[in-house]
């Protein structure tokens, strides 16, 4: 049982480290998500969270609200970054 728990912890740390490295590199997460959180968008564009909210409120960056959570389409982030036309 202890060995299984330590394996799960190690695997979780590896996944988090890989996701952190991708976020630092400006890449979209490996999961097949159509929407990014504000935090993910800020990391992707290398901006602060308040800057992302300013872009959303000014209409320069589209977003959708799911209940109380603001989500930003990855396609919109790539367009804003100039990665897609």
C-alpha cells in the first residue's frame, strides 16, 4: 500500500512538472481543452491576470462565462499571440 501511494505521488509530481514546463514555454496544456482559465491565458501570453481581464473587458479577447468561471478559447489566445490568422 505504501509503495502504491509513493508511486502515485511521484507520478503526480512528474505531471505537474511537465505542465509547469509547458506553461513556461508558452504552450497550450496537453489536455484537449477548448478553453483556458484566466491563469492559463496569462501564462500563455506572458501577461498578468488583471491584463487578461482588461483585454476581455475591452473586447480585444473573447471569453465565455460558465456559471461564475471565466474561460477563454485557446483559438482566441493563439490569434491574439499571432500564432494563427
